[in-house]
C-alpha cells in the first residue's frame, strides 16, 4: 500500500502536489467513502429496518423525519465539542493525536454499524460514527495551514474534494454490488441474506477509510501551534470565550463570513444528507437514484477541478458567490421534481457546485484566521457549519411531519442561499477595507 501511494504521488496526476499536500488530499479520498455511503445506501438500509406494519416498525414519513432528527443530533454534538477539541489540538503535537483518535473511532463505529439488526440500534450507531467522522473533519480542515502555503490553499483544498468524489466510488461500487446480491433490488438476485450485504458495505467503507488515512496520520507535522500552559483546561475555555468576543466585536470579516457560511452551507449539507430521501419520497426507483448519484460524483470531480483552475485566476469570494447562485437555482428547480430524469438534472446541478463551494469556503476561512489558532477557529467554523445542517434537517423534518412535500422542503432552502450571498458580499467588503487600513 505504501508503494502504491508513493507511485500515485509521483504520477502526472499529482505531480504538482508536495508529499504533505498529497497526504492531506488522500484523507478526502478516505472519508468521502463514508460520506457517499451516508447519502446513498445508509438511508436505504435504515428504512428497510424501520418501515413496516410489524411491531416496532414506523411509517415512511416518520422514518424520514427520524433520520433528519438523527442528523440534527450529530450536528449539535459536533458543534458543541468542536471548538474545545480544536483549541486543545492547537497545542504542540496534539492535532495528530486528536485526528487519529477520531478517525479510529469513526472506522470502528462504521464497521460495527453493519451488524445492527434493528432500526433503533442502527441509527444510534450511525449517530456515534457520524460524530467521530465530523470531528475528524474539524482537525483535518485545520491542517490545511500546515501542509501548504496561502497562495495554494484554494487549489489544494479543491483537489481534496475532487479526488474524494472519484475515490469514494471505489468502495461504494463494492458496497452497491453487495447490496444488489443481498436482494436489495430483487429477491431473484439474492445470493446471501440482506444482513450480510449490509455488513460487507460498511466493512469495505471502514477499511478503505482507514487505509487511505494512514499517509496523513504518518506524515503530518504540526507547524503552527500555541504553547502549552499550566491550568490548560481553564485557559482553553477562556481562550475560546476571548476569540468569540473578538470575532463578534472586532473581526467583522470573520463574523460576516461565518454568518454567510452558516446560511448557504445549510442547503448544501441538507441536500447531501437527504438526496436519497428526496428520491424515495417521490417514489423513484432505487437503482436509478444510485446511478445518478454515481454520475454526480464524476460531475463533482470535474466541477472541483474546474474551480481549482479558476482559483489561480480569480479571487476566492467571487467563485463562492457563483456557487451560491448555482445552488439557489437548484433549490428552486426542486419545485418541479416529478420523474427520475428531473432527479438526474437536480443531481447534475448539485454536482457542478457541491465540492467547490465547500473547498473554497474552507480555503477562504484559512486565509482570514491566525494560522497558529486554526484548530480553535475551525472548531468555531464547525459551529456555524453544523448549526446550519441542524436547521436544514429540522426544516425537512418539520415540513414532512406537517404533511408537506419534499419539493417544498428543498425549495425553502433557497432563502438561506440568498441571505448567504448578501453576507458574503459584506464579508468581502470588510476584508478589503481592513486590507486598505493595514
């Protein structure tokens, strides 16, 4: 495996990446496998366990609502622990420890999740795994300041998302084959019980996640850090409070950006988490949805590479604004969803901007924060990120429980993109004014 990674790093595809940048990009390839599973087969497996007339089973609408509530619980927990863990990780040689621990817990939880045989146990294990996964991303994002220079952040961040989309397809295809051969599409194709197919899907994803994470865990060196002091726990909470006060009272660039990010990333996260629920509630065939989701990965890969190239010529903020407008249009298009072709067009639109809006947001934030406190700041970043996902999932749950359609639920997210556009303009205006003042 080590030799394979070395040959990849030396190939023409990655020749413009340093070994440190390459190792960092690889983690996106690893964790994206779980992301792909979470937005495709995991909701299907959950509904297979949950929906029915037998005792303990629930309706389809309630299953969608409970799944959204579970996502909301994850986002609240990660938002609460993110800044604290991030602040601790900012101390010398601590970031790798926190990152490795969260990856290990996520991988173990992912593999065990496959053995759950009741919907309650399944969703509990999924929540715990998702918390560890989300925590690992907090530390991972904050590593960007250590592995590359400011002028390369947009490009390297975009490469992470781009190759993550393609890499995630490899374990997903294996998981999908296991799902089909366990009777997922038709009992006539069943070669082994559904539980075995589920176990294989989760195990392959977890193992892939672990193996592709190893180069970063081994090679990462924390360059930017703060010195450890006595009474560290009290000082960490005091530092977080001080940083939040600074952001809200003085650093308007960071404040306006975080508000903008909170608003527009709401729609992004909610659509990703509920893409299969959208198709299922419309009564679309599962195999067609999965095919379009795989195609979306390719579109997202190409879209991220295009924006990576554009980032060399254009500033980060205008590129994010383009992505926000694209997502705004996608949300409004959701009102027309009826057929599988409509679903495919929606998926294509999402794929065009999905990776770029996230990668450019990550690199933009890295540029406007102090590098030595990146862990703490990205913990705060996650409060706004996960808080937004909480609102989006809550909207989906509320609309469904109120008897509304999934079309209306998705279209309502357009408001968040419109407001996010305005606040990002304010952030960029403030950044330019601050730069002139310096």
